[in-house]
């Protein structure tokens, strides 16, 4: 066997940097199977060679006893390090040993030098953590996503086999991501490699295995199809329990419906091909989590995305939000008529972005809104290129279906810098965002709120009033007619009071609630504290005065789960919470309350 495992020795006097980011990819917003799917397809989409739609293949293989013995040989050299980290390597007697193979096609592979720190794809993939050279529509930003590969292995290890243009066979390397550890008096970092030899240029870099016989044995054991096709194959040995073909299919359907329906991506899971032509049939057979995705609506906006007939806003957003002044009265009336008729409304809005040290640049976002037909449910989609962001909820409460799509490079680059490591939501306080762009919070808020701003313009949701409805109950006598006997009732004059825009919106969810920023939050100064009180409703009594800690205790209960962006939370009393928000795009979700009791929530800005 040509390859071997080796860890560089660590200086015990250096600061120890632990691997603490795994929870970024296995949390309430996104589970591990979903995170694996998102990371794989995101990286493959970023590496597309432009020759056609990107194709990604997931193949699960269960090893027999002979194959399990062959697999064990690959890890004999890693065993002392596994023992030092308290990681037990499974064997055939303990149950099925599985391997997941992931391969992409119509991609470039890990380009760049094997021997130089050139920050190209090979160098960044194997040797960088928390760094990324990606920009524009590229999905990655944090350089942390590949942690999901080792997190999916019971021995915290994976292999990669890459072929680049002009090469005839794969180059293979492996990586273990364990923990900082020591064997005897020798200290080692968390990361170690399976490789063939070191570079002779003074940098001592680990070099991939290229021996033809070793590579062929590797391909045969793991079932790798790639031979000379450019691209990357990821092999995850001792694949964890709990992730199956069904969970992978679900992750693909729930997260990548947009690029698949647009014909830019195909995914094969086992024997199932998910493409634009098969998607609806596959989706119908997959158990979907969370809100129902209306795939015909997604297909409709995918088809309309490249249209040259979209209405265009004459003004730009960025310094300000989308306003009626950005559109002509004729445009607004035409969109109102289209919305009322149940047709798809499509508006292209220019956004001014300000990279630090550079001239301002303008890109476009596309907004889509459609009224609900009988029996349909509200839905919203926020997407940056092929990446959908399930944590963005700035259209919640609208009685419509809507989508905000950012596909121009400059807008996608801006939003990519705002994303969290799992690419599920945007963060107006992200370090990359604030360090690379001027006025990023105001710009991000304008983009996030643009879909709702358009909806408020074209959806007539105002309450209607019958001025005479209560005239027999509330009236004023006309004193000028008093001497004539019968008094004449006159209407009480209605003062002109402009409506106040709500700064806090509360939406019920199953077993809890959501707190979202309303338009009025734009007028706040920050930081700002929001006090939240919660109690189960009672008949004939004030639920807050009659609250009992036996109902729930926010400071102690592990059943109440909070998700938040744009602020920090602190339990003040068993039923009182402080939400200290830092900007006008805050969000808080609480779940885990008793689903058979009515929860009352009071939210006030202090």
C-alpha cells in the first residue's frame, strides 16, 4: 500500500486550536445529512466547468467481511491517534460497515499545485481551515464546510480523489480531523494526512498517492467510478448510522429544487436520478420536512428568471429600501392588476453596493410575487445563485408566494459575505461583510425587505371601513337643529392620524412563536432591548399574573429551544426573556412549549 498516515508534530508551547465548529453543520436549522448534501452540491456547483449542468452522484456501499478487512489496512497507521482521542474503530462483528462515495461531473476538480501554497482549490481544500478564496456566486465563504465530511465518519476521516483537465487518473489523499492529542511526550494537532510522500522544495508538503496499482485498488474497494473524468470524488469510510439514501434524497429535494428545476443541476442518489424532468415525481415520493415547497411555483420563477420582459425599477435600493417612488404609477397599477388576476409578478430591482476602497457597483435582484389560489399556502424563497437560505423569513405573514433571487455576481458576492457557515441565513454583523463593504447593514436590510416592500405596494390588504356602520350607536347632536324638535345625527369627524408601522411582529408556530423585525424597527437606534413575557392562556384571569414556574422555566428548561439572529438572549425570570438586538433585521424563534395549550406572548421594546 503506497499511502500512509502521518501527523505533523506540534509545539507544546503554541496555542492549541481545537475543532469546535462541527455544530455549525448539525443544528436546528440544518441536520447533518442536510449539511452534507448542501456542502457537496455547493462545492460541485462552484467547480462547474461550463460544459453543461453539473452532475453529483451519491452512492452508499455496505462492505462484506473481506472488504472490511481491506478497509482496516488503510487505518492501521491511524490507530494510535484514534486511541489517543478515544475514538474506537468499528469492526465487522459490530454491524454493517458502510462507505459513502460522492462524485461530481462537468467540474474542474481540485485545480492548482500539489507543492505550492497557491490558494487554489487543492491547496484550500486540504491545507486551509477557516479560509476561502471564493467570491461572486461561489457558495463557500468560510472554509469550514468540509468539516462535514469528517463529521460523517465514525473515525473522523475521509479521502478525496481528483482528476484535473489533461490528467488520465486520480490523485488520492486522505485527511483525519480528530482533536489535539499526545502520544507519550509527543504532541499532535487535530489534522493528519494519508499521503504518498513529502515535497522536496523545502515546504515539506504532503503529496497525494499517484501509484497506478494503489489507485486502482483504492477505486475497486470503494466503488469509485471516476477514472479519467475531471472532477472530485469524496470517499467517507465507516460512514455514520442515521444517514440513508432516503435522508440524502430528502436533503436534495428540500434544498436544491431551485437549480434542479432550472436545469443547472442533476443529482443521482443510488438508482434515483433527480433532474428537471424527474424532479416532481421524485419529490412526490420523498418525505419532506418543514413547510411544503410549491414546486410548480418554483419552476415558474425558474423559467421566468432569464426573461427580458421583467418590469424594471427605475430607482436603486441600497441606501434606501424599495419605495413606490422607484416605480412609475403605471408599473404599480399593472402589477396590482397582475397580482389580483393570479398572475406572476416579476420585478427586477437594481442594487447599489459599495466595496471598500472601490467605486460603487450596481447589480440586480429579481423579485417574484403571486397571489394564493384556493387551498394554497404562503411560501417564500430567498436564494443566492443556487444556494437557498431556509433561515431567511422576511416574508413571513404575507398572504402570497414570493421569491427573492440574487444571481448577479456583485450581489451574490455581497450576500455570500453575509452568510453564516452553514449558508442558511444572512448576518448583518458578519465580519467579512463589515470589513469588505461600506454601509452593509443598510444595504442588506434593503435587499431582505425588498420582497415585502413590493408586496405591500401591490397587495391591497388594507381594512375597509363602513363610515355609517355605527351611526345609530355613536352620534353627535346638531345643536343648530335643536329648536326644531327632532335632532339630526351627524358623523363624528375622523382625525387624520398616520398609521404607525409596527417594529415587532409576533407569529405563532407549532409549539412556540417567532419574533421578527417590522418596518418600524428601521427607525430605532441600536442596540435595543426587547422584553418578552410568555404564559399559557387562562379563562377569566390574567395569564401573566397567574403564571407558574411549573408550566415552564426559561432559565432551567432544556425543552425550550431558541434560534436567533441579530441579537443575544438572556432569561430574566422563569417566563421573561430579554432579547438585546443589534440591528433592524433581528429574528427569534422559540419552540418546545406545550402544543395543546395556548401560549400568550407579550413583546415590548424597552
